[in-house]
C-alpha cells in the first residue's frame, strides 16, 4: 500500500508496513554540501574574488622584483 506523506518538506510516496509503521529508510538528509553552498554563496564569491586579486597582486610584485634584480 502506498500513501502520500511529507518527508523533509517534500511530498513523497512511502510504503506503509502492515503494522502502520514507517518504511525502513535512511533518515540522513541529502545535499548538505549543496545547502551550505546555496546559503553562503555571496561569502564564497567574495573570498574567491579577494583571493584572485591577492594572487594577481603578489604575482605583480614578484615580476617587478625579478625585473629589478636583473639590473
């Protein structure tokens, strides 16, 4: 017998056992990493942009110092 129920805020069909118990299944939430990325997307983008700018700045200093050392 299949019944419609709400599991983790989603409508799903699950099998009801004859004893009216829940069907065996995993209770673990899926997509934990996806939820974290969606939640902190702006902060992740800001950190990546700051890292890219910092790396480019350090590469510029390295290039300047290597050119200065040749003279």
